[in-house]
């Protein structure tokens, strides 16, 4: 699986195409899978398929909000998020994967529209994470998103196969 650094070396159109494929790949992965299987964790500390889909949905909103802030402000600061806390507090296991998938797909479409409207100079605009991630440009966010999609699609497949 490519790393974030690998994706950063790829042309922007290729990275955009990567994130554009994710909704269909996610839909293919969960199509016909029973809710009981989607809600089963392969190990106590591992996410179930439903949790992975919910995480992608919520993180998509997070990515888009951060990029919009970057365009609205000069080097905005971002607080750290805790995905495991989101999973617990937002009760991911009580969600329906199909509903989360619809929301993710809609949000990804909004993200792609947003990115499609950027001018060449906008890709270098940045925000700063108040943690070890530091400063990140919109172009770097795109690389992270491509890697993040690959990572969680792989995690979803493992969860559905009963592997942590």
C-alpha cells in the first residue's frame, strides 16, 4: 500500500482520481454484507466494518472543514482529533453502515467539488495542526486523504474477513 509520502510524489490528477474512486470501492466492499457481520469487531481493540465506514464519513467532514478554513483564513490552527473517542461518543456500532455510506458519498462529492474549484496557487495554502503533524497544505491534505482511503479500505476488508 502506498504511503503518504508515495502519494505526495504522484501527480495531483492521479491523487484526485484515487479519492474519487473510494465511494464506489466502499459500496462494493459492504454490498450484500449482513449488518451482524458489519457490526462484528475482529478483535476487542479493532474496529468493525460499520465503525470504519462511520469513521470515513466523519473524517471526510473534518477534511473538508479544515480545507475550507485554510481558504478562509491565513494559516488557521486545528485541534487534535481522537478517532477512537469519536467511535465511542458517536456510537458508531449503533449506526447503519448503509446510511453512513450515503453520507460519506455525499460529503466526498462536496470535497471533490471544492477541490475542483481551487486555483493553482490555492493548493499551497496551509493550516497548522496543534500536534506533531504541524503545517499541512491543501495539496498535502490530498495526499493524506488518498492514503487514508487506502488504509481504511484495507482495514474494512480485514474486519469483514474477521482479521484485525
